[in-house]
C-alpha cells in the first residue's frame, strides 16, 4: 500500500472516529456547565513518536500549545485560532494542512479542528 493511500486512510479513520465521538451519548454533557465549550484537535500524518507544533489562541488571552491529538474543555465561547507550524523529522519536512484555521466554540457544544501533516 502506498504511503499516500495509507495516509489518506488514516485521516479518514481519524475523522470518522472524531465524528462518532462528537455525537456524544445523550444525557449530561460530561460535566460541561453549558456556559463553556469543547474543542477537539485531530492531528494526522505524523510518524509515531513525533510531536506536532500547534498553538491555539482564543478569547481572554487564551493560549495553549498542543503536540498530540487532544480535547480542550471548559473553553469560553468565541473564535479560536488553531495555528500549526512545520515539523522537521530526521527524514522529511512535514507541513500542516491547513497551517491556520479559525474555529467557533459555542457554549455547551463541541467543535473540531483537523490538522493533517504532509511531507514536502
């Protein structure tokens, strides 16, 4: 199987899993007080053991560095900018797609940002 096909399948799998997770199970919203939201960050295309280089900026001087897929909880509603930098491995320079995106987080809701790294 080619690297491009394997990468595409991996990205598809991650997107499907996050989509299912975003549906939730009904009932209580896992401790979300309704006044805050959640931002799930999906990262694909990095070799095992390689850290991403992502910064999340948001309302109220919010700033968080993200190196692995994660969920940021208890976020104030508003616009969050997810900026990803290039990652240099021993064998390639990996560029993020998209390098920057703005995601709206609403009270009581989950938002998703997806970053896919690709070799140049």
